[in-house]
């Protein structure tokens, strides 16, 4: 009987706790956030050869080219809090700057107070239009970035920031930490270093060097002219194309597996925990080379 009494008490405690939790959730959902916004429009004179450098904090950055010969910036700074006066006060802790030097155009924003003392949700939203001849350097912390139709190359360093590159050429350098990268139609000399980030590349050409740690790498090629080298640790690598037999493959996995279509003419070797597959196409196509080296991860080739 004593056991039954304790069991009933525990049941009531659980029911009451769930009820209180539900009431708390309902209360939280009913709180209306007040959004305070500051909008800035800026035009910057551009001289060919200058590099645009954007350094953002809690920023969503959208950069694209246009036909004009100057740089256009539309910036929205936002703070949200249940109390308007608190949001307004925190919004003033967002600093921004536009600076033009002979070599570089600087666009920066930062929060001048420590994260733990802020009471509002903070975010900056950039739309930046640049001339086609302008090269871009981006450093973003906590946010997103979309770069479109850039032909002069980019240099990106990001933390906790998802990236999307579309129709980007030239020299491309990306160093990302805890932020996924999606690249579509990238053609150039590309170096990607990804730490705890997933990489998805589609319709790419050129020379690619990818170093990945604790992520997933997916390449969707299209009979591409590639010199692709992937080194990955604790990561899985997938390579897809409708004509896999057109590529020179050198695939190595330590402490992992390698899967290729059964009809692919592959030379397979295994020694202890090391697996290697070499595929050489008929005709020995020059410049189409894919080398993938993985430690503690799997490699898979498949048709699109």
C-alpha cells in the first residue's frame, strides 16, 4: 500500500508539472515582440582595382553585381524585445561604418556590448550591389551570406554562418566554421576549409582543394572539367555524375568504406584498415582528376 501511495503521488506531480509547463509555453507564445529598425542607404565611389571588404556580426549579407560603376548598400539594423524602449536602447549598441581608402572599401558593423548583457534579439541585413570588376572579401560572424554573379573571386571567413555561392568565378577562398556551404556554378581556383560544416557543390569546374573536418561533402558534377582534391577527417564524401567513367578517380579511405557502381571498371585494393580504388577512363582524359582521401569516413560514387 505504501508503494501505491508513492506511485500515485509521483503521477500527480508529473501531471501538475506538465500542466505548468504547458501554461508557460502558452504564456511565452502570447508575448508579442516589438521590432525597432534603423534603415541606412549608402552609395560608395568605386575605382577599379579596389577590394570590397565586408565585416559583419549577426548579419545576413546579400552581395550581387550590377551594371553601375559604384557600390550601393542598403542596410537594416533590427532589435526585437517585448518592450519597445529596451529594443530601442539595444539598437543603439549596433555600430556601423563605411570607409573608402585607395585600395579597399570597408563596410563593417559590430555590437559594442557583450552578448550576455544584451536583452534584445539583434540582426543586421545587407543588400550590396557592386560593379562586375570588384573583388569581395567577407568576414561574417553569426548570420548568413549569399554571393551571386561574382567573377573576380571571393575571400570568405565565417563562423556560425551559412553560405551560398552562385555563379562565382576566379580565385575563391572559403574558411568556414560551424556553417554549411552551398556552391552552384563555381568555376575557378577554389580552396575550401570546412570545420564542422557540410559542403554541397553543384555544376562546378576548375581546380578545387577541399579540407573537411566533421562534416558531409557532396559534389554533383556534370561531366565537369575538374582537378578536384578532397581531404576529409571524420567526414563522408559523395560524388555524383551521370558519366562516372569519364573521370580519373583515386579514392582512399582509412577506417571507412568505399562504394562505387558495380559496372565501373575499378581497381580495388585493401590492406588492414586502408581501402583504395583507382579508376582510369578510356582514352585517359586529361585534366579530369578526382582524388578523395578520407580518414574515419566513407566515400560513395553514384549516378545523378
